[in-house]
C-alpha cells in the first residue's frame, strides 16, 4: 500500500440542514463499540451541493499520551507496528519512549509504568489528529491498538474533531465502510434526500 491516499468528498445530496460528515477508524485489537469508543478523526462541514472537499489519509500513524484529564501531553512519536511504547518519569518529567517489541507483530502497545492519579489516556494519531484512544490506562496496564486501512463515514448534526462519538449528535447509528487497501485515490459522494434517506457511494477509485 502507498504511504497515503488522496480522498475527495462530494456532496450530491439534497439536504438543507447542513449536516456534518465525520470519519473514524476502528481499533481491531479489541471488541470495538463505535458509539462508545469511536473518535471523530476528520469532520467535514459546510460543503454545499455539488461542492467538494479534498484531504489525505496517511498510512503512517503517531502515538501519544495525555493525563490530568487531557491537560498534559507527551510528544507524538511515529508509531511503528509491532513496537511497544512506555510512559515513565525520568529526570525531566513524564515522557513517552519507544521500548522494544509489542506482544504481537501486528499491534502497537502503550505501557504505563508510572503511578499517576486517574491513570493516562493513550492515543493513536493520523496527521497529528486523534484517531483512536484508550481513555484509562492504569499503572502497569497497557493500551493495545490494531489498525486496518479502513475508515468509516457518518453524518452528524453536532460533532467535533478529536472528540468521542458518544458526545456527538449523530443522524444515524449506521456507518459507511471504506476500504483503502491498495488505493492511491478515491472519490466518495453523499447522495439522497430527507424523504428517501442518505447514502455514501464510491464515484471513482484508483
């Protein structure tokens, strides 16, 4: 697979409510409940009929950690599949460092080896934007991430990038699955109207 996929979204629908389009990914390492654990990686808004938006989905990911209810952050490290990353405290403070191999070659792991009230939150990022998260990782516990090159599309009235889908106002609990494996470019459109409903369709892919 190439290092990135160019994605074009086109609005072909008839909808005067100006819905927001959101994109998220699943953590394949565990049983995943999108409505509870999903994070809006990308939000597209204000794209009128016959207008479009272009963006890039990078294959490379980063890993990072937050604590104290998200007010404190470590630096983001390039996340290599099969690697483990450890949160610890050294003479400079709390840091995130690469630390050997994960328990499986298809996983990315974040291990918390520092005692901190309420634990840490471990996140996987694309282009510096949160794409999936394990919210509470206690002392000597780990977060495990496994990503396939698959993204899911949905429609929402209210949603914010980087925030949980559980905090959003979703227009539907059904999501469109887009497999990016082997693609360099793809164009996807939103079609339909209030009477007949809305659906995403692939217009072109290479």
